[in-house]
């Protein structure tokens, strides 16, 4: 195996050969990736089952199916995205034509998290390949089976001078961050994101950070409570709550709190059974460290439903808690687990004021039948993205850029946004030689007068 430094040298040499810039080459590599994922689907699903106990339905829909859809969408649009974009030319540039060229950065580093370890590793790679880059990818060491599957799959279809997989722990990530990449794409926690940003800043490397935070879900008195409960349970407890855009806490209007909570309890039982810990398809917590962290939250507030746990299987029941305050640990940190604190409110202004006091969330969900309320909340709060009267769905659309703002991240991807994330937009003015405009030159007596008119 070559060293990380040797891999970068090989990739940079290959990139400068120009081969990866060919649109037909990119299309072929994406087709190859798509076919490899389909051919290895059973092994991918088995690895996700072993590392996280994900059910086949959940693993396919959130890790494999959504990824294949992403690749097909990219293949359909790539030729158009890669073409130079003709844009308007200013009057002061009379006689010229203006273009934007999307060019690949070069050699990119993509570091993946453990919660959706296959999809969140390969999805950014789709953008990197589509844009014409080489890439080094680093799977999460916390999901070792998936990491091995990714390594086997990628090494089976790509040369290391094009796409290389580097496995390992924190020390490997640190070594990677010391290298002179042309672009870094990181998905993970806010704290690690700060380390990545600091490392990138030393070399002024452009980067995309997909982080997280405490994403609120707001249910007002006009909401369809039946659908709200159903969709909140789905969005919160998918992957045992280990989703960066999962509802982190619930703000519900005082008038409908009791009714909503009862409906949420009903759907928890419907989806996961009366005794969820006995459900063989309950996704487990990734490791003992996170299990213990989540277990501490269960001691705060009052448990409405759930609260049982099994340390042997690293599973925790879908849990609702209330009587929590913003000084409790569960409200100070992103939960990233199957625990949902419930807070009540009387005025939406109270909610807006409170949410504004904390870092901007990655997602926000509002359940309301009031168009005025919807407009007010969306325009009053800054957040990465979200849904009205649903949860999670915005992340699955290739037509919507996905990303955070402030502490929840910088930059976006998915669909065309993935292509853009791994491309530098180069502006070009193509000037005519048929004539020359003399007034721009300092020797022209009427230059100032003409320039003032043109620049009004």
C-alpha cells in the first residue's frame, strides 16, 4: 500500500494528465460506480446490519436506494452542467462574450461519519467524480464492517491514482488533514468540524462542512395532529435518532400538547411495538460511549414514554421526556439518539426568541395549517433547510441543495449542488479583435465623460 503522501502525488499527476476532465470519462466512472453498488447491494446491507442493526428496508431506502437515485440524476444532467455557461455581458464590455467555466479543484478529501456510513461517504464522491476530480475517501472507523465493504468496492473499480480509500482512526484523519488537498468535504460533529476547518485554514483549502446541531420541531394549535405525530415519530426515530437532521426537540403549543403526545405514543407503539427492545429490527446505538452519553439524558426531566434500554444490544427505546429546561445537558448538546424532549409554548414569538439564542440549526420542521404562521417562522429563523408539515424529506430531493448555516455547516451538496461543491467557477471574458474601444485608455480625451455615462 502506498503512503498517503505517495497517493496524493499519484493522484495529482493523474489529474494533471487531463483524463478525469473528460465528460465521457466522468459518465463512465459514475456508471461503473452505480453498477458496483447494485451488484454489491446484499453485502452493503449486511454490513449495515452488522454495524448498526439497520433493517433491510431502512438500510436500502436511506443508504442504497437514495444513492442510486442520486447517481442516475447526475448522469442525466451532467453533460449540461459541465458545459461553459454563457452569461450576459455588461454594456462596458461591448463586443465581448462572457462565460462561466466549471473546473474541478483537483485532488479532494472526503471524510465520512458513522450514522449513514455508506451513503454519506459515496454521495459526496458522486459530486467529486461528476466535477472531474480525483479523490481520497476516509470511511468512519466506528462502522468497521461498512468501511471494509467501501474499501473493497472502490478498490475493485478504481485505480488508487483516481479514487483511493484510506481506513483507520483519528490518527489517520489527522495525517490526512496535514496534506495539501485542493478541496476538503467533511461530514460529522460540530466539534470535529472546527478541527477540520482549522486545518484547512492553514493552507487556505476550500471546504464543505456538513455538521449538525439542535434542530427544532414546532407544532402549533392549527396543525393536523394525527399526521404531525406520525411524521415526527418517523423522522425522529429513523436510525434510532442518529440522523443529523432528526428533530432534536419538540416545541408544541400548550393547547394541543396532551393530544399530540398521546398520538406520538400511539405511533411509537405502531411502528416499533409495545416492547421496542424486543424488536429485532431496532437500530442500535453505534457504540458504548454514545450509549452511555444517551443514557445520562434519561435521568433528566420526566419520562413520558419509553426510557428502557439494553446495554448488551446497545438499544434504547424511543423515548419522550418533558419538564426539561435549557440548562439541562439534554438541551445543551445535539442528542443524536432516540430521545425527544417536549417543550410547550403559548406564543410563537416566544419560540422564535428562544431558538434565536442558540446556534443556527441544520434543520427546522413546522407543523401548521396557517399560511401566515408558516411564512413568519420560515422568514424569522435562520436554519439549513427543513419541511413544513413533514420531516427529513428535503434531504431526499436532488433539486434542493442540502447544507447548514453557521455552526451547522458551510456549503451544500446534492444534485447540481454536489457538482458545484467540487467545482471552481472560473469567469472568462472572450473579447473581439474586430474593433477596439479607445475611451478606456488614458490617452483618450473624452474617456472620462463616456465612462461616467456608461457606469451610471
